[in-house]
């Protein structure tokens, strides 16, 4: 590790991310600041968790090989990018067709197996035998989603009104913001190394995003009134 196959695997992440972006743009062609801010807040929270529990330990394990460390960390980074776009796709008004559900299942399987591989250090060909079926399942779901007749509706523009700033969204954003202090508390309780700077940076980023989201919500309320 890394093997010649890893660059090919990693090239798939920006392709998938670009495909998800085009699906989102098709469903909601006009710029939706609020939706993208919601997605960014959740992505920032997951990014902090990924750094603390996946990326940093991986860098420590491969500190003697910068190339191996860079490739190993690239996987959780790619996953976070896909998660952020998947969250945006879910929150974008549009049909919840069979193809839509198959697409989300494929993403879930990919993220699950990537997380298991990184957290359990199963990054070589010989060590992944127990979880290979999840990667294969993800590929099957991708293909099935693309071939299903309802696929044509995935990027169809929705006529539904924008989602309001509901209690569910508020709860989701609140939980996302609490990730930073929660992570620090969990590390302190278990006696692990405290990622102070990572938590500080993550907290500042999420605070700025939340303030921006509140500003947009206030503007939307004012416009509605």
C-alpha cells in the first residue's frame, strides 16, 4: 500500500462528486444559498469527526511513508466530499424514486466500507477480504440506480417550493454544531490526545456557517412577511 490501483480508485471520487452536483443542479437549477449552507455545516462537522477518528490516526500509522499517508487520508476526504453533496441532494426538493433510493444505498455502502477500511487499517489487498462484499454491493447499487427506469427523474426540475427552515433542519444543524465540543469532551473522557486546534478551527468554521445560515433564514422570513 499504496498500489497502482489506488489512484484509479481515488479518481472515482471527484467523478461521483461531479455527477451528484449535476443531479442537484438539475433538480434545483437556481442558486439556493440556504441549502448549500446547510450542507456545508453538516460537512464541516463530519470533516472534524473524520480528522479526529480517521485521518489523524492514519497519518500517525503511516508517518514513515508520506505517499502512503497521503493516499490513505485521501479516502476519507473523498468520502466527506460525497457526503456533503449527498446531504444537499437529499435536502433538494424532488422525486424520491426507486433510482434515488438505490443511489443513496450505493453511497451509504461506499462510505461504510471506506470508514471500516480506514478505521481498522484494512488498506491492503490481502486485508480487505472480509469487507470486499460491501464495495461490490456499492458498485451493484450504482449500476442498478443508473439502469432503473426512474433514473430519468433524478435530475428532473422540481416544482415544489423551497423547504422552510423547519424544526428538523434546526435540530440537525444544532447536532452538527455540537460535534466540536462533543468530540473534545469524548477525547478527554477516554484519556486520548486532545485535538484542540482541530476542534477550534472546526468550531470557528461551523460558527461562521451557522451565522450565515441564520442571516439567510431571517431574510427569507422578512421576504415572506
